């Protein structure tokens, strides 16, 4: 088959090959923790890398390997490695890439645990960081310390304000700093909406727990990049041990096959919901890169083929009114996470940032009336009705 196959076709077939054990159509789940060698000679051939085969479960598994090949294909990368969660992918990748004395540039609006790892954990190991605004490529360039900065890390779109980083501007910065590697957490976009490697990015991370798995039933994380970088990161995974379970790898393979269908629906519904919310006088502000009012709309149009399934917005009024609105939603369930078939809703102030005081939250840009809606694949009309009814309930009280 040629490389011109569309992403939807590759999502179904890539990585899995035609011939499978027992003539099975789907990739079997290889439930084994170790692998046998028929002789000392066969073991030697494996160590000399004359054959491609597995050795021990912490170093690889054929079901996981098929999912890795599929994700590498969709990201347009030479290789990919899978992990037990998105955070295992992030922490293992960073620990593999960084040494004491290195410096990291991180964009501010990002998953709280990523920021915690970079700004609170890495300094214990002698790695310092500078945090800059995601919409400001000049700030990224200024933050690079020649000879010390090893990594520039950003999400795109970011969590929860959906800032879209200008990847072509990053490419220009990278050209001036060839020893710096650029890493994008593309969890919110998926390879359907944006492929950072095509813009010169070195490493792409996904929390595969979200859209790639797509059914809110597994935890997984991936990193894609050049064979050399992924080899080194996979070796580090063998040290840290955060491997993906083969059952979860099977669910991931199965989930990715419908990625294109799901994300197309989620893109379309999220745009309709964002527009409806923006025209509702009870909503103070909507953050969605598909809206002309979003600060990164121009970059998003140039760089993305869809704007994703997450919409963030401010309800007019205080935290308690926002709680009443969220509580009144019947389809959208109150839960962390995003990207699955079920629509989820959360107030970041009460979920990821619950242990901070309101002032501390405001300092990190999380007001109590902020809502994050992760759109699923239900009927868009039903979701519009659900939100309108929940707003009626919140404003009637
Ligand atoms: C953008 C982003 N990256 C990484 C993670 C961490 O992924 P996981 O929950 O699979 O560890 C999350 C989790 O919400 C996320 O939103």
C-alpha cells in the first residue's frame, strides 16, 4: 500500500500488518511478561540486533508495538513509544532528555501536573526552567539560554485556554538554536487536526487517554519522533518501568481506528456549541480557537484542519452560579478528562485547582466561573439543549 493513503485509512490499518498470528483479522493481545529463545545462538542474534523480536515485557510487547507503529504513522514520525499514562510519557521523556545543568522553556497555560514536574520536580535534579506565554514566540526565543537550554516544551492547543502555538514561528527559532529540541504536547489536537512534526517539531506527546483511546476506558501516553530519540527514550522506559499494559494497548488500537470519525464530529459540535455560547448573554467569554474572537484564531486557521472538541468559557456571575449551571447539565457528566465519546464538563477551580485559594487560582489564571466542556459524540442538538436548559436553571435560581 502507498504512503498516500489518507489518515482515516492509516488509522485503521497502519502498524498492524496483514498477516497476524492465527490468521486473526485484529491484532491479538499478547499476554506474556517474557519471551523465550530457542538457543544461546538465538539470544546472541537478538543482542546483536540481527532480528527484531521481544525479550522481556518491560522492554516491549507485540500488541503495544503495533499501537506504537500506528501512532508513529499518524504523527508522521519515524517511531513512537507508549507508556502507562500521558504523565508517564512526559516524565520519562523529560528524564531521558535532561541532565543536571540543563534548562527548559515551558509555555504557561498547560496541564497542571506537567507544570508541577517541570517547575517543582526537575529543579531537584539540577534542571531549571523559564515559563513564558504560549502566544509569544519572541518570549520563547528570549528565554533560550545558549549552551544550557535543551528543550522547549509547549502544549498546542493548551489546557484550558486553547492557546495555539505558532509552530512555524517555533521552526524559525529552532533554526537559530540547532541544539535545542522542541516538544509539543498535542493531546488536544490529535494527528487529525494538527501534525507538529510536519512543522519541524522534534517530539510529539499525546495523553492517549483522551482522543486516541477515545472511550474514557484506558490510560496511556505516547511520544513520537526520530528513531534515535525514541530509541533513547524507550531505553529509559526500560529503566523507569512505566510500560503500557497489552490489554490497554489493544483498546487503544481499537479506539484509534475511529479517531477520524470521532474527531470530525467533535470538531463540528464544539464549533456549534462555542458559537451558541458566544451569542448567549449569560456567558461572559468563550475560548475556542475556531472563533474569530480567539487570540490565536489566525494561527489556528493556518495550522490546524479542525479546532478540537474542547470549549472553555466564563459564566456571567460567581462560582456558586457556575456550580448550579454545571450541576444542571444532564448529558455532560462532571468529570476530569476529555476526548472520549461521552461529553464531560468541569469547573477547573473545583477539579484540578481545588486545593488552591481563590486568590492563588486567579494568580494562575483560573477564575471560579471558568468552565471546560469536553464535547463527546452525542447529537449536537441534544448538547445545545442541555447547555441552554442548564443555563436557564442556573439563572432562574
Ligand atoms: C494536555 C495534557 N497532557 C498530559 C496529560 C496527562 O495525561 P494522563 O492523564 O494520561 O497521564 C493531560 C491530562 O489531563 C493533559 O490534559
